[in-house]
C-alpha cells in the first residue's frame, strides 16, 4: 500500500482545479516583512472573500476583471488593490501598522487589565491549574532564562522555578501537565513546590500520535476524534479502560456533498488515464478506486476552498459531551457512555467569523464561541441551545491576541503589541453580568 501511495504521488504532480482565474497572494507587515494572519480580503461588490492563513496566504477565484481587493485588519491601515487582469505571479501585499489601533491599557480604571505588567518577566504560555495560573515566562525578559511561575487567583506569585529547558504548556483531559519542546515532550510533576520533576519523556511525534489524541474523559472512558478522506469524514470514538479497551466509534459525520464532488472529479476515468504511470492495470484502478481517491494529493486551492474541511470540535460539558457539527448546523449532546441525548440548531456554526474554536468556562459550566474577523476577537455565549444576544464580549481593539481562555466569568488572553514581538503579557477582562 505504501508503494502504491508513492506511485500515485509521484505520477500525478499537477492537479487541475475548477477555477479559471485564481488570484493568489501573501500579506506581510511592511516593517518586519513577516506574514500577517487573519487579514480580511474581499472582492469589492461581491460576497467573495476570505481571511489569510497562518502564513499570510490567501486565494480567491474570479471570472471578471478589473476588480478591487479590499484588505483590512484591526492593527493595520485599510488597503485597496486594483487588478486590471490576472496577475502572472502571486501578489505580495504589505500593510502599514496603525498605531492608533493599539492603545496601552492601564492596570486599574479599565475593563481590561494586565495580570503580569508589574512582574520582571514576559509570558510565553499559560494554563489554569488548581486554584491559580501556571506561566511559562522569560525572566528579566531574557530568552535564555525560562522559568515556570505559579500565580494564585489574586495574581500573586506563589512560587517560581528556573528551568533547564523551554517549551509550551499542555494539560491533558485528566489534568496531567506537559512541557512540549521542539523535539521532545516531558511530563511535569508539580506536587513539590520546591522543585519540578520530569518523571516521563517522549518524542514529540509519539506524544502527538499516542498521548495527545484524547479530548475528554468521563468515568474512565476516554473520548477522541480522528478524520479520514481528506478530513471530510469526522469519526468520534471512545475507549473504555474498565471494559474491553477497544476503540468504538459512536458518531460519524461526513461532508457528503464535498465527498461526492471529489469522487466525481477524481473518478475511475481520471485514474485509468494515469494507470500506466502508476504501474497499475485498469482492473486494479477499479478495485482500489476509493483508496486512490483518498490518497490523491490536493492543491492548496482544493484543500482550502473547494474541499475545505468543516469544523466539528468536541468538548466535555459537565458529565456529558458536546459535538459542534458545522456540516449539519447543530450542536449535539451525548452522555458519558457516548449515547445520543439531544441536538439543537445553531446558526453561528456556519458563520464565516467562526474558525472552529469553542471555549468552556468549567467553573460556571458555560460555553462560548470565539468569532474572529479582521483580527478582532468576539465571544458569544451559548446556552440552552441558543446564543445570548445580551452576552457578547468584544476584546476591545486588541489585534495580536493569543490563547483566549475563560475561567469563572473572566476572559484571559496573551497579547503582544507588534506582529514581530516575541514577548507577551497576560491580560484579563471580566465579563459583565
């Protein structure tokens, strides 16, 4: 099978998309020349638009020229690009930083407050732990001096430890905490406030494929999600550690329209034409057709536009599970056995501003949708199958916001004032009401 995959990948190099006029581009910061994500790119006078990805890339399709591209981001000046015809190469668009959109908020007298401004460090990462917050920081703002800091619920330092390594923080569904480095991952034992122990370590690849797959745990049952067929099939499964310990799928959500469209484009005739290059007979093509369709490499345009996977995250909610089914536009609830309870229609699942992220306030048992447009972050509360119009939170004019989390009615997030700034502060904002 592995040989067959290799033959298919090497034989079919160029995939022809449906769009006749793809406009490609990369958006960068005019000073740092770094790519800028979440920039809104829209064809003026149409409904066509998208946000740039993490690499600052976008791709739009059109059949009409001339046209105007309207480009906007909360941290930059708005830009309009006029195209008389199809560009011969991808556009390189630089945005000028808009300083007025990034005010400095005071610690007191404002809804938004910095948790760490008075401390001699900048924050790299954080997570909630017990009754406080664990921070990965650079002491005295030096990259070669990583430390782990524990703040209590009042923002006071309870302990600080110098580390011999740097990494991001990760907490699994049973509250184990890990330090994720570039090549390896170590579990951290924080039971002794005088020192940090590393009882276990793994390679990064092993950790991602074996230990980081679980989304929730309920009564010794572990729940997780995996995808297949170009991420168009979403499998939701469980393992009962006190039972047969077998993987059982309790829900399958398929994007049937996109799957059928892909199968129609890459049908038996498509592969039969390339049978000689793949060293296969036509009979073998027919026999392994679905395998070939699943293994065909897609272009960037196909992966991000025509066959872009739907968002279907799963999260623990009390003693039950919630699946946010964007394909069918509903939120589904399951009990701790993986048995269906109920579902509610949810219109915001198909809102273009939702990028698939759902946040939980575990203390208050609240669920919030994170909406992003032009770099602005908006939180919308979901309860009893509906969105509360009176409970909408805008993180005010903060452009470079990272790792938003909610605990006990307070929104926490990391913030940096420039796109190229490595150093960040931890901010908090109390939700009104």
